[in-house]
C-alpha cells in the first residue's frame, strides 16, 4: 500500500452527534488536496456510537481511555503513517481550501500552524464576538487553536508532541515549542467549529469557568476544566454545523 502522505487525527469522546459530518467534510477536503491520506479517530472512552459512526465514515478507529485531549491526540499521532499531521476536533468542519493551504505551507517549509476559527451561525452573539477577539489575539502572538492544527511529523516528534501535563492549552504549548524550530503559520482561511458550549453556559458562567481554570495549576487538573471535560445534561444532543461551502468558502 502507498504510505499516506497526510494523516488527519480526530480525537473524540461521545461525539455521535457531530462526528459523521466532520468526517464527511474531512474526506472531501483531503481529496481536494490530491494527496494520499488517512483519517484516524481516537475514540477516548466513548459510551455512545462514536466508534461505529467513525468506522462507517471511513476512519480508522483507535480506542483509548485517557480522557485527556493531549494524550488522545498523541495516541493518534503514534499510529499515523503520514509525514504531515493534521489534528481536527470532532465538532469542526474543515474545507478543501483550508487543508490545501495547510499542505502548501508545510511543503514550503513551515513546521506547523493553524487557521482562523469561527462558530457556526446559530451560536449566541456574545460567543461569536468572544471567539473573534480570541482569534485576533492568537494571530498576534502566532498561536494555533486546537480545533485545527497542522504540523510536520518530524517537528512534532522533535518537540515531543502535545504536552500531556496539560488538560487544556496544550495547543498553545505546542505552538510555542514549534516556533522555536522554524516558521509557524496561522492561515487566513477559516474552519467552522461548534458553539455548543455557548448554548449550555451563559457569558458570565463562561467567564467564571475561565477564571477558575486560570488559577495556579488549573490547566493541569481535569477537575478545574469542566467546560471541556463535563457534558452538561442541559446541552443539546446535536447542533447543526454548516460546512465551509455553505458559508461561501471553497
């Protein structure tokens, strides 16, 4: 078999409501690059149909029980065959335009990077404004958002992958490590990610959760990071995430 040049890793925990559309978008985007590719879903202790949907969606499923996003991503990278790695969250829609841009940058020598992130259109307005501000700040300091992260395999292995001491902010630590090796790029193209948390938590509750996680040691302890690691029973089981094509992108 031809060794895949592009490996796309999707960490997932109880993502049956989103994983199908995410994988459809990934396959379409990867095919647009013209490269050989593979899709790996790291099923991190799911109790729903995530694994079954992923297999039927053409992904290789790697089961783990770590309940940590950094460790799940690293588990996918360890079994990947590609020289170029792309990490996509299970509720994020990637277009051919953004994936081709990422591949082009890596072929031009970039060690890695990310892209702009926007919420799907039915996300509350306060959250859409908040992510716009975060995107501007992260572009200024040249850090990639975790929902879409690309990296040369050699550079990824050289810095040790995602830092598993952290249960959140692992993409920032990896961005900083990679920047010391070479050119790190934040693409102007966008990916569309789910704003489902904003349907569960109010703006003030979200600020409180962020303040709690920023306390000393907060990023290294799962119990301080319920925003990511606890599913609120009030949360909707499914929010429709529009594809980039529907938003006017390629």
